[in-house]
C-alpha cells in the first residue's frame, strides 16, 4: 500500500494510505508533483491507516516547506498513532487537530 494526496473541495486535501518508512522516501522525492500551491489549505489526515516516525518527520518537513513558501496549513483528522508519536517526541503542541497555524 502507498500514500496518496488527493484534492477535495477548494483548498482541501486528503492524505490516505500508509505514511511510513516504506512509502515516505518515494512520496517525498515526488513532492514537486503534489505539494499544494494554495496560499491557505486544509490537510485531512483521517484516512491515513499507518503513520510511523518517518511519516511524522515528513509531515514536519512538509509543514516547514509550505510555511517557507508563505502558505498557511491547517490539519484535520489526526490519527491517534500520530498524536502518540508527537507526544513521545515532545512535539504534541506542533499540530492542533483542527486549527494548526504555527510550525517548527
């Protein structure tokens, strides 16, 4: 299984599949094809079936990339597995499940 980013309604995107050490490298190498260009966007994570530390790191890098491009991102539907990883990494305040506006 892989990870996919699909566009929903205006400025709303969905990540689905597995975001782990097996899928992140290839997905990240192709980021220029899928990184959203909206000034403000919502990223729904509720369809992720698995997230490991590689997936968490990719999301942190994605957030930083978007912010450096002057974009604002809001996260929804954070899986419990990702919440636990963020807590164990002392990054639990990084994402607010509904209204993330800050970054690393």
